[in-house]
C-alpha cells in the first residue's frame, strides 16, 4: 500500500509543481483541478471519504468551474507568465532553498508523535451518544463545535455579499445549448438523480459519510449544471425569500442556540429528547444555504431565474 | 472636604476646555479664576486631609505640605490679580488662544502644588511648562518667537532630563508617592544618577545658571500679567520638585548638591550684576528672579546634601519663596502702575527695596531667616548679596521711571487686587517667621546689616549714574551661542547651499523622489509585484528565523 | 509508526510549493492558486494527524478540514470576483 | 440573568441584527444604532463580573473540557470589547450621517458592519485555536467588502491585495494550529500550555507558523504592504474600523497567545526579534507617514507605525510592558478612529485630501480640527492622553528590564509622530487661506464632526482614568513577575 501512497504523493507534488510553473494560466488551472481530484482520492485512502467528497465537489469541482470561468473572462493571454525556475536567478534559488528547508522541517514535524493520544478526539468519540447523530464528524460540526460551523456560515455569507458588491458575474456561454441538444438532455436525465443524491447526502450525514456540506455542495453542483446547460441563469434582482434562504442556515442555527438558553441553561445546548430533530432541521437549512450561496458565488449575481424569463 | 483638593486643578481645566471651543469670554475667565482662587484659599485655611484617587492616572495623591500651603496661598492671591490685569488679553481674535494657555498654565501650576505622586506631578508640571509657551509667544513678534524658541528648547531639555530621572524612579518603584521617595532611592543601584537627572531637570525651571537664559528673554517678551505669574509662581515648580522628589540627607547626592550650592551662590551675584546693566525694567526684574532663585537654591542644596536639618530649613524656604512670589508678582504688575500716581510709586519703591531687605519689610525678615539658619560664611555672603540685589532693584526703579509707559487708566479693582498682593508680600513673612528671627530682624545688628548694603548700593548707583556703562545683551549667554550658530549656519550655507527648515523638508522628500515615482508606479497593480513578493519572501524567512530562535 | 509517510512528504511539499508560487507569481489568479495549494497541504496534514487515534479517525481535525475547505473556497471565489472586476475596470480604461 | 450569557449575547446579537438586515433588504440605520447601544451596555454589564472574579467563562453546548468551545471574558478581552463598543457607537453615528442618502451603500454597510462587530467580539472572546482561525477569516471577509464601499473601481486593487495576504496569513496560522493540535490534542487555549510536550520541533514550528500568520494579519512590517492602500482608500468610517480594530485584533491575538498557550515555547530571543520588528515598524511607518502627500495615507502609515508599539511587549515581557502594550492598543484605537473620521470630514468638505492644497480650512471645520489635534496629542504620546500613559508604561518597562534600546526607539518614535502630526497641522490648518478655491463638498453635518471629537476626547480621558483600567487588565497570564 505504501507504494500506492508514494505514487499518489509523487503525483500530487508533480501536479503542484506544474500548477506553479506552467506558463499558461489555463494549464495551471487544469493542473490544480486534477490535483484536487487526486487529493480527494488520497483522502479516501486516509479513511476520510466524506472529506474526499467535499474536496471533490467543492475544492476541485466548484472551484475548478469558477477558475475556468474567470480565466475565460480575462483578456486572452492575461495571466500567462513565466515563473523563474529555482536555478534561474538568485532570488528563485534562495526562495527554493527556504521553501525546501521549510518543507523538510514540516515533514519531520508531521512525523513527531507525542506520547498521549489526542484528548479532544477521544472525548468526541466518547460522547457521541449524547450528540444526537451517529457520524462523528457531523457530531463535531453540528454539536460539539457547532459554534465554529455557525461562524463559518457567516464567512460564506460575507464572501457572497462581497462578491455581489463587485457586480462582475461570470460570462455566460450562449452558444453551448444551441450547438447540441445532448448536454441538455443529459442534464434532464441526471438532474433529478443529482438532486436526490444531494438530499440523501444531507440526510445520511447523521449516520454515515455525508452531511450538510457535502450535500449542499452536490446541490450547488446541480445548480451549476442547470446553468451550464442553459436552463437557468443569474439574475440581477433578488427577492427576500432568496435572501432568507441564504441567511437561513446561520439564522436557524443562531435562533436554536439563543432560544434554547432558558431551557437548557447553556448556549447551543439542545434538550435531551429533541437533539435529533433539531440536528436534522439545522442540517437541512444549512445545506440549503450552502447550496444557494455556492451557486450564487458561481454566478456572481444576487438572484437566479429560469432561462429566458425576465 | 478633601474633594476640594481635586476641584482646584479640575476647575481651570474645564474652563480651559471651554475656552478652547470658544465658549468662554473675558468675564467667564475672570469669574472662573476667582472661584478657583477662593477654593484654594479655603483649602489653605482648612488644610484638608490628603486625598487618594487610585482610579485617576496611575493613582493620584493630592495633599498640602508645608511648602505648598504657603505657595498655594500666594498663588491664590497672585493668579486673580494677574487675571484682572490681563483683562483685554482674553478678548479679541487671539483671546481664545490666550485664555486657553492661561487657564491650562494655572491648572498645571495649582495641580503641581497639590499632587504628591510622581506621575501626577510630572503631568501637571509638563502641562504648566508647555502651556506657558503660549503665554511667552502671545505677542507673536520676532522677539516673542525668539524668546519662545529659547524657552522651548530649554524646557524640552529640562523635561527630557526629568523624564529620564522619572523613569529610573518608576522602574524602581512604579508611581511612588512623595512619602515613598527615600525608600525608592535607598533601593536603587545608582541613586546619584536619578538624583542628578532630577536635580538638573528642575534646575531649568528654577533658572539656575547656566540654565537661566530663558528667563531674561521670556519675561520682557510676554505680556505683563504672564511675566508676573511666570516669575512669581511657575519658577517655584523647580523648587517644589526638588524638595518632593529628591531624598533629603542622602549622602549619594552630596557632590551634586554641593555643585548646586555653588551655582546658586554664583547665580545670586552674577545675575544681579548682569541685571544691573540692563535697559528694560522687565529684563531687570527677570535677572532679579534669577538672582533670588540662586539665593533660594542655597538652603535647598544644604538640605539635599545633608548639610542642614530639613525641619529647620523647610519653614524658611517656604517663607523666602512665598515672599518672593508675592513681591516679584507685584513688581511685575507694577510696570503698568508706575504712572498711576505718587502713592503707587511709593508702594512700588517699598516693594522693590523690600526684596533687597529694607528694614521693616518682609524681605528683611526673609533674609534674616535665611541667615539665622546657615553656617559661616553663608550669612556674610547673603548680606553681601543684598548689595548686588539693591543695585539691581535701584536700576529697576531708575529704568521704570525713565520708561514712557502707556498711561492708560486701569480700573479700580485691578489696582485693588495689585495692592492686596503688595500688602500680602510685605506682611506674609511677619506672620510666618518665628520669634527669634523676628527678634534679629528688629534688633540693632539686624537693622545695621540691612541698611548698610542698601546705602552702599545707593552710593554706587548715584556715583555711576552719569557714567556710560557697558551693556550686556538680554539673555547674556544666548547671544554668543546664537552668534556661533549663525556662523556655523553661514559656513554650512557657503559649503552646501541655503538651509531653511521648510526647504529642508522639501529636499528630504525630494531626495527620495525618484523612489517615490517608482512607488507611484508600483501602486498600480501590474507593478506592485515587487514589493509584495518581497513581503512574501519575508514570510518564509520569518518562519525559519523564528523557528531558529524558538528552539 | 516507522519510516517516512509519503503523504506527509506530499503535505509538506504542497505547503512549500504553495509558498514558492506565492513568492514568485505576479498574477492574482496564480497567487490564489498558490494559496490554495498551501491550503490543500494544510488540509492533507490535518487528515494525516487525524489518523493517530487508535479507534477510528479523529473527527476534530476532520471537522476543521471541512470548515477550512468551505472558508477557502468562499474566500477564493470572492478573490476571483475581484480579479474579474479588476480586469473589467482595466478593459474600460484601455478602451 | 447569569453572567455567562453576556459573552454569548455579545457575539450573537450583532449576528442576528446583520442577518435580519440582510434579509430585510432595506437599510435600517436605527437598528444598527440600537444594536451598538445594546452592545455597549452588554460590555458595561460584563465589567463588574470580570472585576470581581477575574474572568467570565461561557461554555458553548455544555460539553466537557478538552472538547468544548468556551468564550472567555477576562480583563484583556474586556478592554478590547470596551474599545470596540465605544468605537462602534461613534462610527455608527458617523455612518448614519455619511450614508444617509445612499440606499445601496447604506444597505451594505448596515449588513456588514453588525456582522463585523459580532466577529470582532467573537475574536476577542475566543478561547480556542481553531475558533480564532474562523473568527480571523470572518473579520477579514467582513472587512474587505467594506473597503469596496468606496466604489469597487477605486479600491479593487487594494482589496485584492488585502485578500491575498489575509488568506495566506490565516492558512499559515492554520498550519501552525494543525501542528500544535497534533502535539497537544486540544485546541483550548487554557489547556494547551500544559498539554504541549517540551521542546519538540513540531511545537516550535507550530508556534512560528502561528506567530507569522498573525503578523501578516496584523500588518506588521514587512507584511504591511497591503495596509496603506486598503486603509487609505476605504470610506472614512470603514478606515476607522479597520485601523482601530481589525488590525488591532490580530495584534491582540499575538499578546494573548504569547502569554498563554505559547508561553512554554517562546524564548527571549524570539521576543527580541518581534521587538525589533516592532521598532522597525515604528521608525519606518512614521517616516513613511511623514512623507505622504495625502492625508488619509499619512493616517494609514501612522497605523503601521503605531502597531509596532504593541510588539514591544514581547522582548520585555514584564507587567509594565504588558499593560503598556495593551493600553497602547486602546489609546491608538480611539485616537486613530478620531483621526480617520476627522480626515473623512476634511475629504468631504474639500473633495480631496491632498495636503498641499488644503490651507485655511479651519473655520468651517473647527470641530473636526479639534478632533484631529486632540487625537494627535494621543498619537504623539503627550500627557495627559492615553498614548502618554502607554508610552510611560513601556518606557518604565524598558528601564526596568535594562533594555535601553527600546527607550531610544520609543523616544524616536514619539519625535517622528510629532513630526508627521505637526506637518499635517502646519500644511493643512495653520496657514492662512489664500484665494480660497470653490469647494465642491459640503460642511460635514454636526453628527459627523462630533463623533470624531468624542473619540478624540475619549483618547485623552483614557490617560486620566488609567489606574482602574490597568487594574482590570492585570498582569500577563503566564508572564514573569
């Protein structure tokens, strides 16, 4: 197995080097996307399939589409530059030395194992029964360290607000649907399936790999597919319902935390019998917010509409 | 009751802030100063218990001590008299600025007398020093700005010495109260360093030669009432500082204290002689202050050097300082009163000769007290100093009478306030001095010692009246220094071209202009890569460097 | 555990290459890519760290990675929107 | 109400307000102003508890020790919260007047600003390494869109640069957190110091990465490259928040981590390095501020310089230095807020902020001028301002520890600060008006002028009431003495 690991590691490093050194920006982006997929593969091998799912869907998929879209909106040849190789000049040489030393030190540091095992992790696994979900990662995200997740929803929302302020949507591709009907047909076939997978992932998050983030990402992927195939597009107007859905994840989270203070006596503590329903409610609202936010981050517009609708 | 102590500096500060926003006129300032002074008098009479305000600044202690009680009394008389005399200065275009400086100076002055901990004292002292700059340059002419410049340079010099000393103290004992000072010094490795720094820093304010040069420049340049408080009250800040923040009887400071003693005595004579050759009455008075402060330095130096008992010296230091504050304040104010009639002229003559030690005046008592407590040869020297002092004050009277004056009529209450200060100057020492001193002052020997220097001085003055005397420029030592600086500047100009402060800044900026153009270009995104990648490289370097230092 | 873990080398390498790219690239998209490379290295390292628990992976670093990915992607998306806007402003200037 | 509800409210009420504002889609400045008022009251309500017990801890979710997330309000956090709350009130009042007629910008401001306020509160209250990472990102991503409020075309370069450095900084920080977690198995600041094994490479490397990551976020020289353009280009109210609070928050973290969880790892030599960086920042930043031709850039570079003072704690590491550094943060926050708001008023009135072209503007802008002057007093460190108290404490510390070189730095820094403050005053205010050109702008409304002045006066008052605040702050948790 180490051989496969070594191969993966080698490929990852080569792709990373390619991503940095490629003269053409497009090649760099492609290298980055492939690297993301390989990374996801390696995470599966490291007993983190749910993270691999997230990386594949968000880190490689959505980000990849965004990178490619941005590349297309740049003037031709923009961003193509020759990155000096380590031996081409004093500064690259120095930087390479520094980075190499740092990488070696990091490697050594990553191999240092302390005597005692991770205290927090053990505690999390011990208290899993009280968390209302069976899946440890979901338990940490939505219960043990729910505060982090809530703040993270804030990050997502603010990145979205910032993006919308810029008013620079991705360029729309008008030719693609006209050229061939195949993608549209495929999309029609696959879309219900994708939606179903997404919802299942959210639901399954409580018991097995999956969860609000992965499910949300897949739902967002479905949305991206719809847009790419010309069924929907970004809209310059938004409505309060959409905004409420966007803010909904954080809002439900906050309100559940605040309103239950009198009942449980602590913030973000849920009453014994209601843990699982509350978890599910939070998961779905989070997933919806995440999906919509990622989709709007992709289109760069405040609203969405069906193609051709005004 | 003790809260009164807090009100005294607080009230003028509030007034000053009101003045800053232009919300206060001449009357507001007058009423405010009166009120503050009334409070101060109340405090002097009631002598309230010390007040500790741990929440204020770094923990403030306010209290009266033997010296500050007398000086606060003098301040409570002199500030209103000077404020009334300032009258018109509070009005008009520059009135706001003057009012602000005036009130802040007053707040600093009164606060300094009351504060018994290092931080508050320094704060008040600094406020007083820097606000007074506004008073010195108020007339805004070339002379005023020159005087202001010299004042500022010396003040900053003094303040930096002080700060250095204060930080040494603070490092040892945080923000020590006055009562903890001996302990703090005892715990220090090098008490003489901190002690000398503080001694020198306060010496600037006291006008100890050769740090006195700001006095003869600032006094004639400032408006008359400002000179009165400057000479009467502000210079005493140095005295208070010496006595509060230097340990008495500390052997480590003996050398420094002896040096101070010598400088004080030298100043007492030299300043009087230089002053006798001056042209303008206010300059003469300024030198008189330098001379008198030199005399006052003597007992302080004796105490600090451990050559005299603190208990015996402190009352007479207070007596001398209080008398000088009132008399000098009154004399400065009298510059406006000389042409107001014979009675006033007589009063002025008495006040002037009082400082020299005319029999039956407070000045005689003050000097007698000083002589009674010192060992030979100091009494003789003090008696001799009466000669030079008399010469100086005769010169003052002569120049004052020669001065054409403005001849404007002053309102009655201004005169009344001035008269009150004058009367207090004459009477105060009689109240404060103890019976043995009074006995000596009234005895035959005492009277003889008082009269002969005066007569001698009068004779010399009459003899020299018709002679052409050499003149010494105001601010004596400043003139050669300025001259030297001018020469150096001229030399530099010849070698590297004209230097003018404004131009210098332009050139400093221009010298980096090419780089600036580069930076402007860099400000465009396309070019900023350079600066940013340097920062990025620094990230790697910093991680490695920190790691190196952490392991 | 003995010997060198190849994926730990990869994690450290990704961080090193990310920093290298950030130092030498000029274009904003490339810098964003470099930052994400660095981020991926950190995430990989966290997942490796999670494997130290005897019974099953440690969920805490996993949760950190998930949070980290979402944050990194949203910030990068915002950065890309900034780049597009910048290009548009440039374009307007040039015409 | 139990005291530990207060920290929770401090984080979540602003979030709630921001979210509601986002959904409402119509600017509601009143809501924002009520919020900052409530925020201030909540902080004030925290004071007695912290003064009595030293710290208030809120356990989120009620889980047990190594796992749970706690909010911690101790003296240090409380002072920063207080600073934030005071500035929030002034800035909100200012913003209400500044964006009165602009629907779009007002909406964005009143959405982002409560979120930023909540994020800052969350950052100051945090007691968890990863939590700090998230709040740092939250603060950054709320701050950058605010910079864009100046008009995206103008500040997009600055915003992008800011984002790149901030993103890299936080990922470097996260790498450090990962290494420390691997060693200690916990993220809780209170447990970390004991859980860390002695002198491992991983521990030291983790600490270095964390420190460098925060240094980038705090714009400490040489990582300041993103700051001047962003702070100088943003609208006045936003610049005030950024300079006074956002970068300060990162510097605060450094103080907290250094004296807490990193205490077993740090060495005096590393302290000297950070101190040297601080000194460099002071000298270089002040010099740059002196050279600038635009008022807001002067103020922005002044921030680069002033942040350096907070780093002088690390080499000296005694109580006086601790108090001085924190106090400097407070005083600088208030004074810088006032400076930026005042500069904004001048910009509004003149339509530009070029120093050489602003003469004789003192009459219509008297109140803003007063604010600028008073804040300048604190920046220069003249008595009796808060800046003076801070420098006093730092100087005392440098004498106490016998590290005279910091004394020189402090004095030089004060002189340079005086140089650039007086240069502005001389160029802009003290010269008489000569052929006054047509002024396109308007006289700032009283609310805008007075909010700046109130901040400046507070910066002075801070010097007068230092003793109780310093007592509240106490000494560094793990530091010497």
